[in-house]
RNA sequence: CCGGGUGUGGCGCAGUUGGUAGCGCGCGUGCUUUGGGAGCACGAUGCCGCAGGUUCGAGUCCUGCCACUCGGACCA
C-alpha cells in the first residue's frame, strides 16, 4: 500500500551499526542515561520487556523446583578471596564500600559482581545431611562490575539479571542441572524471543572464573557478531571445598556437594534489538512484546470511532491478546511511526470508512504489509498473523545466521573468511590446545564462541596447528 | 586504559577578532484538522557540562575534570 517513510531520527544500521543500536534504545523509550557512566535507567517500556522475560523464566524455574531467595548486596573481601580463580577473575572489576556512616570500615565490602560466595557461605550454615540436598536457588537482582566500556543493555556497570545457584549430592546430578538450565535458556530464546541459538561448551580459556565447565548459547546478531545470550556453569566441588560446604552422605561419610550456577541478564534485550530491529526501529517478537497490537483510531472525533475502537480492544483482550489503544491527539501518521519505532508487532487502524465496511486495517511491523480485515473473525485472524510474525522473525534470524556461517580448514582460510565477510561464524576442527586458540585470537582478533554440542567431522587435523583434531569448534567476533 | 567525535531551552543545532544568548522542532492554550510524523494564532522555557584561571568583560581564550558517543585494547 503506502510507502514507508524514512525516519531520520534513527541512524541506519548500514551507516553505523553502533549508533543505530543506541538510537533504538533511546528512541524506542527503552532506556535513559543516568548521570553516572555505565548506569542506565530502564524506562517503563524497557522494564516491561524485562518483566515479560522474567515472567517466562521464573515460570520455568518454578516448574523445575527452583526457589527464589534474596542475598545481600555486599560481600566482605575475605569471603570473596576464598576461591582463588574466582577472585582473580572478578577482582579487577569490583567496586568497594569502605565507609559506613562516617566510620572507616575494618574490612572493605565488595558490591556483588555475582553471588557464588554468598550462596556458599549460607549453605555452609544450613546444609548438614544428604537430606538437605539438592538446594535449588535463584535470585533476581542487580550486580555491579566496573566495566571500562559501557553500552546500553550490552555492557552496563550495573545490570539486572537472575542468578541461579544449586548444590547437589553428586557430580552427575549437578551436570544434569547445568544442561537442564541451559536448555531452558535456549527454549526461551528460540520459542519466545525468536532467536536461534547454538548450544555448546566454552573452552578453558573462555569459561567462568572457578568453573569446571561453562556452557553457553550463542546467537548471531544483524552485524554478524556473536552474542553470548545465557550461560550455565558446572563447578564440581571446588567451591564447596573452598567454602567448607559439607554434608554427611547416605553412607554416613563426609562429602562435598557439587555445584552449578546459571544466569541470564538484561543483555538479552540488546540481543532482541540486534536480532530483529530494522532502520525504522525496534521489532519485537509477538511472544515477548508488552503490546502485541496497538489500535490507532482514525478521525477519532467522528461519531462511532472511539466506541468501535473500545469494542475491538475489549474483544481482543478477551482473546488474551495484549492490546494498547492510542487515543492521544497526535496525527495518525505520527502514531504509526511512533509505534513502529517501539516495535509493536501489529497495528490495527479503525476509521469511519472501515466501520462502514465492518472491517479494519492491520499493518504488520515485520513486513510493512497492510491487510484489510473483516471484523467477524478478528480474534482468530489476529492470532494467526501474530503467530506468522513470530515464525517469520525466527526464520529471518536463522537465514541471517546460515548465510553467515562457514567452514575453514586452515588459519589463513579462517582469517580470510572473517575479514571478507566482516564477521560471521566459522567452524573448524581443533586439537583442543589453548595455544591454538590464543594464536587465532592474536592473528585474527576473533575468539572461540563454543564447542557445539552438535559435533561435526570436517577433517582429521586441527585447522590451526595440523595436529590430530579432537573436536569441532566455532569462531566469531563477539560482543 | 588508548585514540577520534560531541556537550548551548525538552530535542536538533547556530553563535564572527571576547561586548545584552538565537533559530528550527517539540512543549502549553485556543480553533481548524485526522487513512504515513497536519495548519494558523498567541505563549512559556537557558548555572552555554562542571571547577579553576586570564580579562573591565568569557558560550567564545587557557588548565583540569565529568558525561555521552564511535573505534581499539581488556574483559566471567
């Protein structure tokens, strides 16, 4: 039908991807800047998005028997230092509280960058028997990491997340838990956020400080860079030993529980933006959109329009569609652009002409297509279109990933592909040596994303050193 | 942390050799409009990022700092 106007307020992603991203964050009213570097304000629309993600995850956590708790904000330095790798990993980006009231504190307190240490300390107090296990805990909170470079959603000094922490009788049980939670993240990404994921294990170089194994889901963004969208860690009994968490097992012997932790943060919102957004703004998959459909009344002053709009709103809400009506006195064109910028999947226009025909106009955010629609089966039709948008967004993202996924048999080839394509995923065989990984990083600037669960045999030798290959691995530029 | 860019009404910007802070949009009120960012009229809004310094006088010159932004390094 009519042409889409170009919104000058948003820098095009071809011109400058970074600016395009921050423009959307601001123009879609997701965030505002606070006065302190790296601290962002989540505005109602941004928070609504996070609330929906929380709702989806929290439901799944509870279905799998997890309980929510709340841990302190502050960690005494001595507690943080009990696990060597962990403190080395986090110390460089800790912020410290040194004064309480007007008194200098006897020991400085770290503002939590993550809460493994607090959970361990607590468990040491309350766990004594195998009957106390497993402990399946989660907390929704914010954490603080003093990052040097900050960007909305992708890297804040303070960010909202959930951190799950569990302890189990056996390593097998803990490993199962680690994978179970990774799968919950993957399901959220694929089914709700329409983001295809690659599941895999991090290399020793890339894994979490103090973990035995770190598992990850990796998504590809519009600019062909990878975003680690959720992680799940298996700790073995290392933390338990360091923090003296012990229990008496079924044979009446002293044992150390095996531990996991897993997290997903508001960073995933950055992922949604960079997976689905376009040059007119945000595009939200219907399954996560705070408003799935916005009703824009046309010539609302004319008789019957407001009443009709209200009637349709009521009908659609009854059918469990999340509807927003815009009765503001902005012009229709202004509203169209505004809600497009905000990424609402569907717009319903209703005006005097439609009322005469017992119809309305539906406009899709993903394709720009306008559909004239009779009102009789409105609810069903809207459901159908929403489902189609959800599918379309997933398929588009998958296509982008497939078109930018490659295989390489040598370091030169790997480098050439990444340079020529300006990003993407490249799969190679790998011997498993850290040296090879570091060599790739040094020579090409790219890092390993993961050792995918879905292993492939692309040859017998490591693409970097030529020695015998042990596994396939995926490389890429990362956020 | 290194390098580039930017800070002036809410937003985008202009501001000459230093001499009374301006424009557009938005905002408020009223009327007319309404199917892709509507029109007219009247009106309100400024620690010129912050702190020092030079000067009779600083948005403008000097020093330091802060924030935003892009790229790089670093990063679980």
